[in-house]
């Protein structure tokens, strides 16, 4: 099931704007009943997502049907192998828990031939999930309790997959959070300045250069064996956790396309970046941008409640730093795309990516100003 909001890395439009033959596609999956209707679901811009209703003897059953975007995900068999392994393992681990197991983990509905996805006659690839009823996602944080629930869910998700047997998962987007590669790409784009934009971004380039020392911190810790590779979600926004309509509690983690090997700190850092910002990601009034400490506190509390049992001391010790690093990385990516002519992120105006970069860098400043308080808060919850 795809989040109702596109992830920050949304470089291209979805595979097709034409209405697909949903009835015929659904016949290729063993759904419970006859196809009734299918309507677009959510506002994601990566895959085409439909909510499909079927009518059977036991009543109406809904499913999520997705057309996978091959221009973003070049190796769909590998992508679906990851998702199938992850969902099946998490379901086995969570089966002994109270509640409704079929709501706690996404379930891939295989094709009638037993495949993880359908490769149709038009050359397009489709997958199907059970619809998670009685829960929803939220694009806008309504209160810190939602942040706490989302953070708990992502930490729990990492924990469920901590003992996933070999082989290693595929990297669906290689080097996704390799901060040194991201920074070097920025320097190359600034040096080339093919679109004559470097002068407009002089202050931002100076800001980035002053913070180059932070780029390699987690990579160096990983190289020394202090930070272990884990299975991570890599898109840890609030709207990738479904919350129960009645209780507000986290039900399950969704949008698993970027689940792959990584560092637990990347997931936590992106949670902080996306949830604590007091303004929109492209806010031009930088006076409105700051890191909200009550939301950060809720994230720490929720995440450590579920993840403290498997995190090591180095991971816990770098939680506050990870927020600064990942926010800086996203700002660097926006700035790189601005210099390269807006070839990756969608834009609505010529300076859109530069505005996004400035917003992220303003958030970095706010995080830097509150780092000591953030560390003390992590220490308090960790002990």
C-alpha cells in the first residue's frame, strides 16, 4: 500500500495516466469475489495505486492494486523479492502478538500462478496487497502522540527484521544514503555550473562546505564496525505508518519499496527531519522554520521503546546527530538538483529546489542550536 504523499525522491511521473483495465488485471489474482470497482487511491507520484472492491459470499473485500513504476525501480523482480521476504518474515515474527495479524503487516497477494507480481500483456508490472481496513495515514502531524506511534512502528519494523535469514536484501536504490557520494555530487555540480546557477546559491554552497566534516561521521563509524548494517525502511515519514481509526495506535508500516540494507540511524534521522519541521518543506519564510523539540521528544520515546533492545551504544549515541546529518543530506540533494537544472525532483517554479534547500539548511541550523538538549533527552530515555 502506498503512502498518500510522495516521498522526497520522486523524480518522474507514474507509468501512465491512462485508465487501466482493472477488471482484467484483477482476474490474474485470486481475489475473494467478483470485481465491483476500482478507483485511484492516495496521491502518490511513484506508482499508480488503486483501491479495488470485490463482492463475494462473505461480503465486500478490498485490495490495493499497484502498477509499479519501472523508471524508478529498474529491477522489479528484485524489488518484489525484497518485499515478499520482508512481509512474510515480519508476519511470522508478529503472529504470536495480540491483535489482528493480517492488519499488522502488509500481505502480498500472489498471482493465480503464484508469482509475487503480474507482468501483463502490455509489459506493465502489477502487484496486489490486502487492504488494511479501519486505519489510515496522515500527511500532516496532528499531535506528538502520532509521532510517538510512528516512531514506535518504525523501530518495531527494524526489530522484526533483525533476524531475517541470508541472503542480503537487494539495494533497490544503490547508495541511497551515502552522504559522501551526495556531497561529492554537489561539488561536481557546482564546479560544472552548466546552468549558470551557482552564483544564486553562493551562500548555500558556503553553508555546505562549512559542514563537510559531518559528511563522513556515520560512514566512518560503519567502516570501523561500530555501526552495524541493518534492514531499514529508508522513507520514514509519518504517512508511511497506518494508524488505527479508533485508537490512534500504529497498525503497520507501508510503502516498502525502499526497504533494503542500511543504517538504523538513517531511518531515525529522516523521521526527525520530516516530522519536526515547523514549516512546509519548501517554505520561503525561513523565520518559520525550526526543529520542534516536543515532537523530537515523542520520536525518541517511541523509537527507543521498540528499538532499544537491539540498538548498540554507538547507534543510541548518534541518534541526535543523525537528525542533523540526514537533514543536511536532503538539503545537499536539493541544492545539487538546482545546480543541475532540476532533473530529479519535481519543481513548480525555477527556484523551487533552491527554496527547498534553504528550508532544509535552516532546519539544520535549528537542530545544531538544540543539539545539547537533544542529546540529553536521548540519554534520559535510553537509560
